[in-house]
């Protein structure tokens, strides 16, 4: 399986973009600034993988992915439970785990919005498909995201969960995703809304995750790449590799807005609440 994954990775990195057919190289030599800069492209598909090297910066150094919207129920986390830390600066999470609040987590109101999800709840469709995986051949296996095997390798028991903490530091909303296997909470990455700082963390070894915090801290949206198709489209359209320009997409200067409609439940109310003008 490892050998197959390596071959698949090499195939994906091969330049299949028809640059010669559309005469991209000749065009950019004549008009080097006409590479998509100043243009924003919406990828209406699945969530684009936020961690890929070709999806970090444009040809002019701007953030490549500037915002993410997810109009499905995937990644919804209820963080409406509010608790305060004790005099000893400890906080009991919804999983029952007690943590000491790191000193750099500023929270003037001492109001911590808490949520919890089991791994099965974050990746329900993938885990259902895994039951059928043994029946698949190599051609079918490539339909699975690159991280599926690592999910299977992890503990998928009911005790394998993520705690979520959302708070306001007096200037902006922040959140932290704490997996049950993480021993030292201070090592967890603190995030804010992706459209503000374009940061992400990893749920497991290589599953990237950005966030949106809404409803005054009572709702957290996880922006997770559960299908590869949107990422592949974004790579073809606008990938930029500063040190390997031969891998660039057709518009390396363009910026990307990721819009997810690929999921079991498209939530109309989420669409109505969205504010694309912010991008």
C-alpha cells in the first residue's frame, strides 16, 4: 500500500496542466504580470487542503487561500456551553478532562465556550466507507483522501475525542482543538478565524483544519478537507510553487476562496448567514 501511495503522489505531482496547449509560458514571458494577480477565484467544490505547499502564497507573496466557507453540516461544533476557570486556573472540559489554562491564553471575561466531538462524528462518511475498503481495488482506493490510512491506524474507540475551547481575548475570538492523546495543552495551536490570519492546525498527522467562529463564540466550524477533488481543481487553477515554477497552475498570482458544497447535508441556513463580501 505504501508503494502504491508513493506512485500516486508522483502521478499527482506530474505536470498534467496543458500549459503548452494554451501557450502559457509564451504568454507569461510577454506579459509576466498577467498571471492572475488581483483576481480572486472561488473553488465551489470540496474544502481545499489548507496545508499544501502550492496553496500558501501567490506569485506576489500574498496569501493564496483567503477565505473558506462550508455550506454543509460537516465540521459543525456546538460550543454554547460556557464555563469559568477556577481560582487555581483549572478548567474542566466537556470530556471530563481537567486542564490548566496556559498563561498566554488571555480571557478578560473568564468565559470559556466548550465543545466536544468524537472522531467518528468529525469523519462519519469516511469511517463508513472504510468498512468497504477491503473490497476495493487499487484504482478505487485513490478515491480516498490521502490521510485515510492514518485515521484507521489511530484509536477509533468511543474514547477517542476532541475537546474544543473558544474564547475572546478582548480583541478577537480564538479557539483551540485538543485531541484526547495530547498530554500538554500548551502545545496545542491557538487559531482565530481563517479569513483573518490564514492559519490552520492538524487534527491528526496530516489532516489540516482551519476554523470559523460564529454566533458570539457559540458555534465553531471546522474547515477540513474530506475530499481531494476541490484541492486538485485549486492546484490546476492557481497553485504556486516559488522554487518549482514548473508545477504552477495556470494562474499562480490569483487568490482562492474555498467554498464547500460536497457533503451529505447542505445547510441552507448557513448559506444565508454567510458574508462572502468579507473576502
